[in-house]
């Protein structure tokens, strides 16, 4: 009898354990997966909301949570989160920061997932380069900014220039800038300028001056981050900017210290014919100067091909994410046609897929059509220490344009400083 009782007790214990295991498995299956998404742009919050609605409608236990990260906090907050083991699952971060963070293992390898994307070849390869290391993909271009040249068709007509032919080469730029520079009030000083330079910060020099170097077959860094700035191509680009001020007198000396706002205000006021600009100015120009007829073109090139600085964000899955499969599901959703076209295109923000530029929102603005082509010319400097280059870039480039440092010395000495700060 005792033996039978023991057997029954064992059967009850096993049954209880089996039931408990089943309960735990059920709980695990039904547990909500929470994805944390960081971005510096609030539009991502709308994308997150739409993703959550889709997951709910499909009966999937996945929910994303969005956190807006101010630009200045992007790097320190991420580093603190990683140190605490609390990095987000998905981060849409300033693209220039990715080479360093990939090098320290902060992002997951998504090469296999990337290769399966039907639109992978529609992404800008010059920007995608920053999301790669050792032939593996860790992040994809998402929110895009491009540097361009705007020209005032109104001022071209007034100067006897063809309003449909913007300057494409350096020679064109010189000719048009001289033609557009005028002393309209007869006081001996120009009050209308053909061209204006940058600027009062290093970011402006990188965004708008570097395309002149790239368009002359020069570079600041090679594909591995090695400094290759001290070259004839770099010197020729800086000489062009210097000559536009002092030789051709087609750009104000003070423009070497102008802010982007100074150039913008001169352009919409009809006092500047050629404006180093970006996609982010399209809507504001149309609002502030509705009668201004203007175009968008690549920054003029020298002996190379036209180029644009590819700015914006890359998006990737952090290495601390415990839900990489669900995180990739979010990224695929974020790259879908409906999401990109309906969230970013209405705001005239540039989307990363060139195959989606034929949409009803961009169609209303002929200037936006040009960006589909320009996107393919995007280049972004590749270095693990992008922030560290700012001080020497501003000092030497601005100093040369203000006549304080000779062109050859500015390029040579800047290259030396770049090597020091990026070691």
C-alpha cells in the first residue's frame, strides 16, 4: 500500500511540474516584446505609432517605444546606455558616428538581412559605406540631407543669363558669379553678389566645401579613414574659393564668416544669385519668398564629377538588443513604401530609396525631382573620430579665406592636424 502511495505521489509531482512548465511556456509565448527606438527626428515617433498599430492588427506581441534624442546628446547618451547595458534596440543616429560605434561592436551584423532586401540597390552607396566594415553591413541610410547649389532664375534673367542653365563646372561658377555681382546703387561697392562662401562653423565647411574637393578628385580620408587631404586637388579647391573673393570679387570677404542664415537671407532677398544650400531649405524658401523662381543642382565640379555631402542618419540594431528578429521587422517596416512616402515625403524630407521619388508629394515641387539624381552622388567622410576634426577644419580653412594663412600652408598644416586628432 505504501509503495502504491509513493508511486501516486510521484505521478502527481510529475504532472504538476509538467503543468507548471506548460504554463511558463505559454506565458513566454504571450509575453509582449518591447522594442526601444531612439532617433533625433520626431517623425520617427509617427513611424513607431504606425508600427504598433500594424503589430496589433496582425496579433503580434511586439510593441515599439520611441524616445527623441536631442542632437547634442546622441553620442554621450548612447555611450552611457551601453555602459549600463541599457542601449536601445534600434538607433537612428547621425551617420558620421557609425564608423566608431561599429568598430567597438555597438551594432549587430545585418548583412544577411540587407542582402535579402529587394530595394538594396536603391540606397545611396556613398552613404551606406559608413554602415559597413570588413564587407559586412551594420546600418542602413535612413533620414537624408544633401548639400546642393540653388540658383535664382530671377537674377539669372536680369543678368542676361539662361535661367535654365545653372553652373555645372568651376569655370561656369566663376563666369556666372561675376555676371551676377553688381553695384546697383552706384556707390562703388557691390550690393548684389554672385556667390557667398561658408562660414562660421566647421560643419558648414564640411557640408559645402568638401564637395568641391570631391568634385576635383580629391579626398579628406580614404576608405579606411587614412588622411589623404594634402593634395593638389584640395589646394585647387581652396584656391577657387579664395579667387572668387579676391581675384574675381564675386563673393564678399565677410562670407567666410557668414552663418547659413546669412546666406539664406541674402538669397531670398534677391542679393545673392548662387546659394550653397540643402534639401532642408526647400519649404522655407517657398514660404519666405513665394515669388522666387529657383532651381536645384549639384555643386559645380572641377576635374572630377559632381558630388554632394551625404548627411543625415543611419539606422541599425544595437548589439545589446535581446530581440534582433523583431527589431529587423521594425526596420523593414520603416523602409516600406507607405511609411517613407506618407511620413517623410509630405514634409519634403529626403527618403533613402531612389525608387520612391516618383510620389505625389515631391511631384508638386520641381526642385525635389532633382534630388533623385543628386542622391546617387552622395559622399560622406569616413573616420572614427569625426567630431575631433572640427576645430582644425574651421581654423585653417577660414583662416586661408580671410587671408591670414597661405593656401598651401592651410592644406598642408590641416592635413597634419587631421592625422594627429584621428590617430
